[in-house]
C-alpha cells in the first residue's frame, strides 16, 4: 500500500476527531459512561431542592437557586429516554455553560477527568436519518472502555434551550 493510500484511509477518523482532543469530565448514566468537555463545566454540586415549573417537559426538573442565580435543572436520563431512578448519595448536578447560559444536569455519578487524545476519538456511529446523534462529539476509547463524548450545546433542541433560558430569567 502506498504512503498516500495510508494517509487517505486514516484521514477520515482523524478529521472527525480534530479539535475534540482535550480534557473531559466523565460521568455515568445507567450502564454507560459519558464525557463533557471540561471547559463547559462550571462546578459539581450535590443534589439540592428543585422548584418544579409547571407545563415543562418531564426531563426539565425545574430550577435551583445557586448563590442567587436561578439555574434550570435537566435530567439527562430522561432526556436520553432512560428510566427515571431515585437519587442516591452519588447523584450530582453538573453545572455547565450551554449556549451561553448556566444549566445543571443530573447525572448518576461523576467518575474522573480524562485527557482524551485525538487518536482515541472516533466519529459518532451513523444510524441513518431517523436518529439524531448530532449531540455526540465522538466516541472516546480510553482504558479499554468507550465513553460517549457529548456536545452539551447540542444536547437540547433550539426550542428546549429557549424554554430553559426563559426559566432562568
């Protein structure tokens, strides 16, 4: 095989992973591990009382008052179509900056911060046009396990983001 052929074959995954290398906060939802770019994470807090907002989708749990700021809370389990489970001692809210606003996401437990290199990231799987996977940055292959790397800015639709932004006002 010629050198240029090797470069062409190897180019697609590298291009797909380009710019995605970096540090990721990993967390668990159900049986799967996920990662969020650490630069999007503002803080991790224990579960606290959430004020429910009527007529919102089930995955929007409500809002919290965090040091005088109203922060909407989204349950990623429900957003991703998983079963709702009771909170445990390990359940936390990860406060992230999503599309310029602060939002808390509920996760089962936080794992660690990993430095994931370009060579360890593959593009998200393609399931055809019926499934929206644009919120997945890639699949990180680290320590023999696969981490689903999320683009938190795309985890919610524009309509959902607007709804949450209004809740925070």
